[in-house]
């Protein structure tokens, strides 16, 4: 597996909220695999330059990603989250924060962005609105999870 990660340029892998798709963050972009069908389906790579972290919203075409590194192959820096439509290959919105993004999580109406000492919650509106921010103890690994609860409520753990 280590040889494949190096050869393929895989930086990170994450399941979507339904655990039926996997999103690979790679040095060349993003790759989505759908495991809901028999044998699985690999979708064409989304070539957006170096990507360090990707989050897929359920089984939709909406992706949020963070640039991979400071090299020329990364289109955005590591303090910018890009909301992207994988079907139309268009950037929908960008969220610029004050320091390196450590984690991102999405619900149907909002995105949670984790940086070292804050968790920022933005709407998907255009322009984005900061809905809430939490000052947290230093969280260098960006540990954060968000889940839909009953009704319009959600649970955020960090």
C-alpha cells in the first residue's frame, strides 16, 4: 500500500457521510470511487492541482478541498478551502481563513473549517456568511466531527 500511495500520489482518503463513496486527495487532484454499485465505479479524476484534503457532501457533486502544498502544482494555498462542483468542474466559492486548514466537514447547508485554535462554521450562501466560530484549545490535528441530529439541529464534537 505504501508503494501505491507514493506511486499514485495519494495524500489522503476519506469516506463521504454515507460511507458509500471514497474521495482520494492526490498530488494531481481528486479521485472519487463509488462503492454502492456492484464492483464499484471509479469516476474520472478531477485535475485541480495538488490537494491535501477533500470532503464530499453525501453522494452529491459538491466537494470541498484544501490545496496540497506550496509547490507550483497547488492552485490554492493551505489556508483556503475551495467549494467545487465536480460535475461542471467549476469553483463555486472559496473560504479564506487566517492559518493552515487542518480539517473540513460539511452538512447540507454549512461547512466547518478547523484551524489550530478555532473552528469556523460558514454557510454555503454566496457570499458566505460566518455563522459561528469557536475558540478551542490548540488542536494541531484538526480533530472535529459533525453530524446531523433531529430536525435542523446538528452535533459538533471537537
